[in-house]
């Protein structure tokens, strides 16, 4: 136990709690020694799960900073807009940092974090969990080995899922650009980072189109109420919160997304949350402004092109990708890879057998575990090369996201720099 990497967790919401469970599953490699979480019920539940003494569970991360360095590394899992200040503070104290994506919301803040960790000489792993799945590792191996020749073009689809769109980006924390960030940064920085990783370089130029089309007052059904619990037409609505969250509660679920809505998993608590909280609102009567569909076109310095489509109007499904090369093509769905060889006409299938599905509740197909495995190993060995989502790689993919959003807003082609 004494050789285990010690962890401080800042933010005990869904992501922080999930990442920290790596220590419970691998106590010989990692051990949580403190947590900072402003919500008391989450803080106390987390402290109980990890056996922390009361003094090791605080509301404000600044109290931990005042004590000096108490752990080898910090898992920084606050809301997106709250990443910069603690990242700078913990880097200055010598903590290695696992930082949830996105690393920050603007170029200046992203560069400040990169400068801080490089100046302090600490390891930074950004939470681009898609890089760490068995599926991605096998696909990257095939591309790098030249299995389909040189990559010429890529099609990549992120099917957000109709209920995930409603939960997180219409009713939830990421519904407004001014309070959170753009949809592309909040949800799809994963994907632009993943494309950069697979192709082997960031895009040089981008263009983008997208808008908020459906989740607006103009599409509100006649006679619809402001809240689902009071709505006379909710039985006809695909986004009925009573049915969606109620079915999950009845099934005994306590993880995401229900854990975002409830701390007490009971029928009365759910009824109260839907009557008074944000997750019971009609999706056509919210204050959301982020897009519900978007496309990004990318051109790479090496000559390849790629298109990315994000849409909220799908079933909950894995991402789908087609990679077209000079000698063949690869089709992938998050688990299965189909490699077609132009010369022989043969198609090989590879089952990467991910651990869990590709959603947050499924651990992102083994990516959550893979990220923590790589980060803890890098800290233990003091070897940042064990992390693929380091500061410079992540900075480049964030710059691509920011450029794509500027392209969408201005209707122009934007160079990534």
C-alpha cells in the first residue's frame, strides 16, 4: 500500500467519482487520500466510499492548497469553466494532474495551463478517454502500420443520442454557451482530438456549419406545459422527463444520468426534482442556446481531409468511422473493425471487445479505465510518455475546436494556429 500513488480528487460529481474508483479496484496502484467537493451529500458519500477521515473531505479545494502538497497527483474534475485556477495552483505545488476535458474554454487559458505544467515539470493527462480504448489502440496500430496505405479521407459520426442531448445540452449544465461552452467544446472536443490522434496530425484548416434547430419554443406542441409532470401531452413526447428518469429509477439505476438529477434515489425525491429542478423542464421551454447538430470539415497538412458530424437526433449508439486509404478502407463502430483490402478484395473483421459501452455510464468502452491506468503508471514511473493525451497534444486539439467554432460563427474557413 505504501507504494501506491496517492490521489487528491477535486470535484466528486459523476466523472470524479468514476475516475477515483480506479483506486478502489487497484489499491496496490492508487489510493485516494483527500477530496474537495462543495456539495455536502456528494462529499460525504465519496468520503465514505474511500474511507477518508473527516478532515480529508473539504468543501473548497483552496483549503487543500493551504496545507501544502498532500498527494502525488490530483484528479481535477470540476465544471469546465472552473479548471484554470485550480490547475495553475496545483501545478505550482508539484501535483501531477489528470484534468477532465475540456482542459479550458479559451486559447489563453489552455496555453496558461500548458505553460504552468511544463514550468513545474509535472505530468498532465487530459481526459480524452477515447484515446485509451482497446478499439482506438487497435485502429491506431492498423493505420500506423500502413494497413490501408496512406490515409486520404475520413468520415466520423458522433451520435449523441436524443435523450443525452435533452439531458445534458437542453436541460443540463452544458445547455448555454455563456454558462458553460460551445457544444463542440463540451461534447465533441473528444472527437476532434481522436481524429488528430488517428490521422497523426492536427488539421491545418477547418470550416463548420451547425445550429439549434429543434429544441426551441417554435417547436413546442400545442397545450404543452412548462414541466413534464404537469404536461397533458407528454405521452406523445419523445423527451418526457417523467418516463425517462422514472423508468431508470424503477430499474434500480443509481448511476449517470440519474445521479445528476438525484442524491436520494426515491420516487418522492424524483417527483420533487422534476417539479422544481432543471431536469423536469419541457425541452421546448428551456433557456438553452447550444447547437443540436453540427458538421466540421477539416484539411490536414499532409493532404488528408476529414468530416465530422455531431447530431443529437439519434438513438444512443457508438461513434461510427470510415477511414479511406490508398490501399484499402476501415469501417469501425467503437467495437468492430472491418478492414477491406483493395488488392485482394478480402475484408477482415477484428472484434476489439471493449470493456463496457462507449457512453459515460459504460466507461467509454474501457477508456476511463485506460486513462487512469496510463496516468497512474506515468506518475509512478515519472514518465510522461506513458500518457498520450499530454499538454501539447491536447492544446493542439483544443485549438482545432476553437477554430472550428469560429468558422461556424463567421461562415469562413479558419486556419488552425
